[in-house]
C-alpha cells in the first residue's frame, strides 16, 4: 500500500513537471537571421575598380534589391531579429552593404552601414483604407444600375427613339 501511494505521487510530480516544462519552453526567445548572410572574407574580396557586376554577383550572390531609380546601386541587407513566444519579432541589429557601379559596370564603391537607424516601424492610422468614389452599400451596388442601362446607344432605357 505504501509503495502504491509513492508511485502515484511520483507520477503526479512527473506529470506536473512535464506540463511546467512544456509551458516554460514556449517562453524561450527565438533568434533568427533574415536576408543576406554576411561573409567578411567575401565582402573584403570586392575591390573598387577591379570587380564588375558579374564578379560581384559570383562572389556575393544576387543582391537583396537593386536601386529603384537606376541599376547602378545594389543593396545586400542583413537583419537579426528576436521573438518572444507569440509576440511579433523585433530587429536587434541590421547591416546594409551597398555596392555602387560606374557607367562601365565596374565597382565604384563598397559601403557598409550598421545599426537600426534605418528600420522604420509602420503603424497604420486606422483599420480602413480611404478610397475615392461614392460611398454606396452592397444593395446599391447590385441594384443601382436598374433602369440606367440601355441596349440602345444614346438611350436611357425605355422604348427606342426614332
């Protein structure tokens, strides 16, 4: 009898320990790297005046994005983020590698910017998107054209005019 109570309490303790361990493991911080993974040796191998677009793409890979206004600037963006349980992830560090090319396609400059100063948090002002036009209900949209559409060119419905 004493042995049975002891094993029952051990089973309860083990069950509570497993539940508590599972619950606490969900509170662990998740760290993740997003974007380009910077390799210092490869980045230092890029030399202005020596390398061109093809050699940069072979060495560093395709850029994260190319400049919107011209294709003479390539950006390699690397970001580290942390997330706690189900909360949204937050950036902890960011690095932007900028490779600029001259008119001949040769590397003109390689710049590196570190820091979170360029990270922008966008918070929408409301949950609706303003649109231009009339404000109508679904009923008006469905039945609003009855009597307005004519099969006769230039007519507004009714009998054809002669």
